C-alpha cells in the first residue's frame, strides 16, 4: 500500500467514523459546560423572580396608595378653598341688600339684574376655579348670572336645588343635559336681614382645575394616571390623560367599579383602556366620586423586566463562553483519543509499525505510551507466532504426505501380499480336497489351520487395502440409480445362514416413505451395511438383529443395524470408529476380526457424503446408523412431480 | 469511543390525565312553573334607542325570568298612514301596555280613559330648540324675530316654554314643521327647529356643526315624554303581572345604561335602517335622561306631574285639574326599588 492511498484510507476512515456517534464526547462535553454555566444563573433567576416581582408590586402598590392619599387631601383642600370663595361675594352690605331685593321681588328691575350680574362677573374674573356664579330664587329661577344665557333657567329639577335651600352645599358631579357636560356646583344660601333664606348663590366649579389637581405631580411615569369617576353612569369627572376618551362616556373596570361600590384597596386588572394595570382606588363620599390611580404593569415592572433581560443576556453570554471553553477542552481531550483510535485501527489492519506520537505528560500521554508498549510486545509475539504457524503448516503438509505415502505403500503391499497368499490358500485347498492323494487326519488338521489362518490374513489384507484406498483417495463413488429393496434382499440372503447358525432372528424393515429408486453407490452401501451386520451377528448371542432402511428429514435416508448383543461401554463410544480399535483388547480374541470394519464403514459413509453414528447400552444392544444424502433419480423426480 | 457509554439522556415524561366527571343536572322536584303570562307592549314610535331597555329585557331573557311572554309592538304609522296611538291600542285591549307623552295621557284621562302611568322611560324631556351657533340664539327670548319650525307634538312644550318666559307668541315666526330632516336648519332656510337631544342634536354633532341648544326642561317646562302606562284594570286585578313586567323592563334599562354600545347594537337588530354610530351616540346622550343624578331608572316625581298638569291647564288642553294620584302610581317603582 502506497503512502498516498494509506493517507486517503485513513482520512476516509476517520471522516466516516465521526458521524457515527451523535453523542460524541466532544458534544457531550460542550453540552455539559453550557448546562453548568446556565444552570446557576437560571435557578437563581427563578428563585429571585417571585420575590423580586412581589417586591416590585408591593413597591408600586405603596406608591399608588400614597398618591391616592395625596390626591384625596388635595381635593379636600381645593374644595374647602373654593367653598370659602363664595363668602366674600356678598360680604359687602350694599351688594347683599341688592341681591336680597333681586331675589325677593316678583318683578325685579332689569338694571338691578344687570348690575348684580356685573358684580358677579367682576368677582368671578379674580379667579379660575369657578366658571360661573349665579343666583336663583326660591322657585329655582336664575335671577342673575355671569353667563347671561343662564338667566331665566329653572334649577328645580337639578339635584342641588333642594339641599341648597337648607344650607351650604357641595353638589357631587352630575350630568347636565342642557350643557351636555358634567357640572359641579357649590352653593350658599342668601339670607335677608331677618335671617330668612330668599335665594341661593351658586358657583359652577371649573372641573379643568380639578383635572389639574389630579395630574399635578402625579409621579406616575408614562402610563400612570389618576382620575375621578362619577357615580352617575361612570362618567369621568376628570379627563383621561390619553386621547380618545370622552368625559361623557361611561367606562368600566375593576378599579372603577370597586371605587364606586365604596371600596378602598389595590388590585391588578385591565383598566378602562383594556391595559393590564396595578390600580389603587377609593371612594370619596363628599364628592360621590371614585378616585382611581393606575399604572400599567409593563411600566411598573420595567425594572424587573430589565433585570430579567440582563440575566438572560448574562446567561447567554456565559453559555457561549462555556460552549467555547467546552469545545476547546473537548478538542484537547478528543484529539489524542482520535489519533489513538486511528493508530489502533492501522495496527489492527496489519500495520504493526504504527505507533502514537502522543507525548503529553498526562493520562492521555500515559495511555499513548501504554499503547506503544503493548503494540511493541504484540508485534514481537505476532512475529514469533507467524514463524510457529509456518513451521506447523510445513509439518502438517509433511505428515499428510507421509500418510498418503503410507496408504499407497499399504495398498501396493496388500496387493503384493495377496498374490502369494492366494497361492498358499489355493494349494492348501487342493491338498485338503485330496486332489494330490489322500492325506492323513493329522496332516488334514494342520492344513486346515494353514487354510483358515491364510484366509484370515487375506481378509485382513483386504480390509487394509480398502482402508488404504479410501485414505489415499483412490476410491471413486458411483452415482447411479439403485433399489434399496434390492440391497435388502441381497443382504438378507447373505446373512440368513449366519443367523440360522447362531440361532438369531433377522429382520429387514423398509420405510414405505423411502422412494423405490435412489441415486448412489449400491456396492458401497451394501458393503457398509454388510460390515455392520457382520459385527452385529458377531457380538450377538441371543435375540435378534434388525436391518432398517428409513427415510429421514433434511433430504437424508439411513441404513441402520440394531442388535441385542453385548453393547458398548460409554467410554468406548468415542473411539469405536478409529482404526484397529475394538472395545477391549480381550474382545478381539473372543470375537475375532481385524478391528478395521467400523473404520472402513465410517470412511465409506463419509466418502458418500454421509456419516455414521452409534447408540448403545451395555448388555442390551447397539444401533449403528449410517445416514446418507437422499437423491432421487431424475426420472423419479419428474414422475413424482407429475 | 464506546457507543454503549452514551452520555446521560434523561427524559422525564409526566402524563397527567384529568378525569372530568360530569355531574348530571339535578331534576327539580318543584311543581312545574305555570305557563307564562302573555302580555304586549305598544311603542309610541318606530324601534329606536328610546326603547333599548325593552329590547334588552327580551334579548337577555329578563321577561322570561319573570315568567312573561312579552310581545313588543313596533309603533309609528300604519299601512294607511295613520299614527298608531298606543292609548287607542291599549284601550281597545290589543295591548296591555303602551308608552305616551304624559300630557297626552292626562288629556285621555280627562276624556275618561281608565289608564294609569306606572313609570317613565325618560325622566327629562329631550326636547330642545336648536340653532346654528353663529345665530347667537342662546335663550328663549332670543327666539323673538326668528323663524321656528315646531313639530305638531312639540307644541305643548313649546307654548309652555314661551309662556314661562313671558314671550309673546306673536313675536316669534312659528310654523309647523313638515321637514323632519336637519337640512332646512343647515341651509339657513329656518333659524330654529325643535329637536330631541338624543336625535337631531346627535346628528348635527356628528356632522361637525356648532349649535346652540335651548333645552325646555332647563326652564322648568317638564313633561314626561314617554311614560309607560297600562289600564286601571291591570293595576287592580293583575298587579303582579304589571310589577313583573316593569321589573324586567327596568333590568333591561339598567343593562342599557351599563353597556350603551351593546344597547345600540341590540337596537340595530330591531331596525336595520338605523346607523350604529348615531344610535350609539344617541344612547350615550340618553343616559342622563334614563338615569339622572340622584334618581333611578323609570322613576317619576309628583312635581313633574303637577308641572305637566299646570301646562295643560294653562293651554286649555285640560278644563279642570285631575286627581293626579289616579293618573299615575309609584306603587310598582317603590316596590321594585325597596326590594333592591
């Protein structure tokens, strides 16, 4: 791998590795820093907010209440001063006598009326708190006025007429239909020399002045205002400081309604302009008006709002700084980790020379050093291991070759051995058959021994040859159609005499589900089954031997042999199929045989793509089962499909 | 980096399930209410803001609360162009209640009509004599030498005003008003017209005209313009129906006073020809008439009735003083306001 491609690969792996962790250490650290920086500010803010808010409201309420009290006093003073202003108008004896004459006579002279009106006008012009002075008689008819348009009007229907005859009176603001405005009237009875009431001197208060009193030094900021509201239809007695609100409209709000209901207090509500306000209110019984002082919540809590804003800015700034610090810190921690990760990956991908260049004198540096040390040891070990593996491979190859040569040698040798042996057996048989002349009993016995042992030797050599052939890979397996039933018949015929001789029952069972035709090597199957049957008869002295052909699951079929013989001890089951092994060394002598049969059978089963297994119980019998792949001839298959 | 070592991810999900169990309405075990009393009210004029209290009493279910089924009859002119006089309608039995000018009601009583006033919609007469401000007609005596258009049914108050101010009727060029618009005044054809402060005055105000207003009631000329009346038979034999009707009507009136905009809107539903802006302004102008300082909605005073009778006698509209206690009663108003 060239340096360039390696670099590209590394880049690819690092860049592809990063987005795999959305909660990477880096973002986790940044988030933690931000959280830690914001939490204290936020919690302090939350804790303080309520207290701060309550304090602010308390402060505003206190302020409003003191304004209400101030205004109440100011109104009382204004009213008292103005009541006193009526007194000097008729203080002069001449004026007083003239007025009494004007009010008492049924047909007063116009000159008198004009003169008195002039006097009233002169007096009125000295001040601004009254817009009109007027005199009316006991019938309520206005006899003289600073406003000539009022002369001749009758005030009997006004609310102040009746009480004005009883003594000094201040009439609460009321709506005058004629002037289409609110009026506030102060009256003083006019007495004749006998002290009898002959009429009333009245002054129409200038409500603008009252409005001035209300707005004077209100100290209520931009949105705060104080105003008076009449009990009559909730009219505003003093104007709103905001435009678009008329004096002759009725307005509602919690503050107005509570004040007019005679209550004194403070509350938060939406005012007549539908603005959220904190308001203080009280009822002024002398004027029969409600006094309300209000300030919009936004302004009242402007300081709180500013504090919250500052806190938010501070918290945000802290969060940004913390995020920055967190990012740098995370980078310092994660960069060497990333590098270490890359080096680890390179190492794992086979670059055993890969080493970290981390030299920091901290935990990370230690980790890097530890990694390098480990990588060095690992490299050493791996080099050694590789050498061992090479050796082992070579040894295995040599062993395999030796084994093959051994098998070949065995195969050749068996063949070479069989030829002379067959000659021995043949001549022994000729001699035994008496073809060379009669032989004595003694010689016959000796010949029989030669013949028998030669045959045994031949069998052994045959088996060896078979085994060697299989191991040398010289066996070709046929794939031809055959009939399992045919094999069964052959085997039955072969074994029947043996069974009879040993007095054993021999049963052959064929699974009806098994197809009548199969593909395979009939000869080998027969050989394998025959081996198993020979063993079964050999190790069984009573009872029965059963040969079964069964169809099994997963495209296999089986040939099994069950006996009621001596059985196999459990410890022997694991090596029973090995070459030259019988269950115990003694059994070879008792039962005869080379001990190669089962090994050959297993080899046969395996070269046919199957295997062999055994189950056995000592003293009760054994079952050997060869399982083989079930292949149906093409024609069968077609037939079956049709 | 081991993905297993994920950083803490705490999600607290609090699911609050509010089980709202509705409770079934409890069946009243009381006896079923008797069927509502059927009554009717004949207005003296077409549907306008003047009768807003009645409309609201109906719309808000105040009549139903009093177990009344009230038929509110529009007034004005019938198909033949004749004025529908509530006095005739009530006398004929076609309506149980009506409203009419107090002076006209006294005339009817003098003719033997068994009718009794039980309350007054307006407590001040809204009648005024108005002129453009530039004409400087500020007081009744300024009318002399000017042309004054006076409606037929304003003549009693007009004559009373002249009389009370010792103005020679011949010094004024008075004529019966036939043009009920404000055009002749604005054009300068006529110097003075009679007007209600709740009607023409509002119209001129909205038109931006500066005007002088001579309000008749300012000069002690006091006639209730629209007293609610019924028959003597109703007062004697069905006082509870009368009181319930008045109670609900006054509740409606109070509601109109409390929320003039809504009162105007409700009036518009009865008469689509009206203009919402003008009716709203009219309603505000009507507030001090409906509920003057120191009074309560519907209230009447003995002095006003006496004044009215004096005016009628002076103008020979009545031959002799009547027993006013028979002509009106405060029995129902006092009952209602004493109950609170």
